[in-house]
């Protein structure tokens, strides 16, 4: 049976769909291959890319953008634009970023600030706080999308462009949840044999940039994680490769290995059908390795 609160949300979404279209988050980009540019190219994003609220037309909205150069160096150029009801605007007196250009050095972190003068927003953007507990009351609204574009030595950056969804009323908050999916939670190895499996990390859409790292418990097995440390942002998936090798000296038996993730949000969902055990609160899961 659908819970009353969930039913209310569904009905509100139906009202939106009838009146102005129900806005949903975009799916994560399908970037999951191991050891590609996602782990080495410059990356950036808003600190808090979730929906933001502007209720006063006489204020200035501000948001921080963070850029990780990693091993890259060169000229960085930022540009910002807004979209409202299908109309694109880049009026510099209303929307701008500081700094807008700089020269990046390798392995540096740079912060910029985006400003939006809310007086430049159309008056019909500002609507009263909806009565969420009365889904039979319909209303129409249009969100404002703030787009942040990054050019690196004149080339558009796949892993740096980002956007923010702005509205004039507060949504009911919900805790962000990251997801870890393990390809194989149970391995069988002969002495001297190696096997690989993957761990895919999917950040919650409403999070910023995080430094993510994986570690594993002490074990007589030879275990490597590639890469074991990386920077993640909300709209990408990250797949790392784990290699497990059983030495020729090992006696047959069970060799459980616990893996722990650090970084991201506090709440996590672990998907692993054959894992021996898991603890989402500690962001830990156990892969059971059998040596024959």
C-alpha cells in the first residue's frame, strides 16, 4: 500500500504534469569505464548543486564553484547563463562569475563565486509557497536553470560544466543517499589464480564534489584497487577495478575481505547480492573469497 505522504507527492507531481510539466532530475551520465579520463581530467562543480530557493526579488543569490586541475595546466574560462521558460539569458548585470578567467597550475584547487541578482528574474517566477498537504490545489510554476560552462584552453569541458535548479518555494527536504554496486560479492580462486571485479559508485544527485577513497582489511590475499582514490561529482558514475590474487602458499579455505569507502554523504545504499555482510552506516561491505 502506498503511504499517505508518498501518495501526496505523487498527486502533486500529477498536478504539475497537467499544469506545467513535472520537473525531474536528469539521470547520471553514462560514464563508467575503468581508468578513463573521468579519473584524470580536470573536474569541477557547484559545492551544493541541489535545488535552491529565492523568495525575495531584492536579493543576490550566491553559489560556490570548485575546480580541480589535477595533472592539467592551462587557461580556464568560465561563463554563466540562465534559462527561464525556454528563454536563454546571459545578461552580465544580472548573472556573472568571479573570477571569469585564470591560468591553472597542476594539482591545484580553485574556487569561484557565481552571483545572480534576483531583481532580474521575471515577476512570474515568484509564486507563493505551495500548500503541499493539499494536492487538490493546483498551481503552475517554471523553474530557473543556472548553467555554468567551463572552457579549458578553448575546449568545452565534459567533467566541469554544471547547473543549478532555482525556484521560489521550499521543497520538503530529504537526506541524500549515495549508492555502491558490487559486481561480484563471492569469488572462488585456485592457488596462484587472479580474478577481477568492479565497484561502481553513484553519488546522490543533490550533492557536491567529494574526494572518495577505498581501502580493504588486512588479508593474506593480494588485493589492489585501481584507482583507490578519486574526485566524484553528482552527475557521473565511477567504476573502479579490484584485483584479487591467491598466493600459491595459501591453504584452502574462506578469506573474507572487507572494503570501506570514505567520502561522500553519510547515508549509503549497498547493492551486492552475494556479499557475506554489509554495513551501510559504516560504508563497508564484505566480499567472501574462497581458495580451493
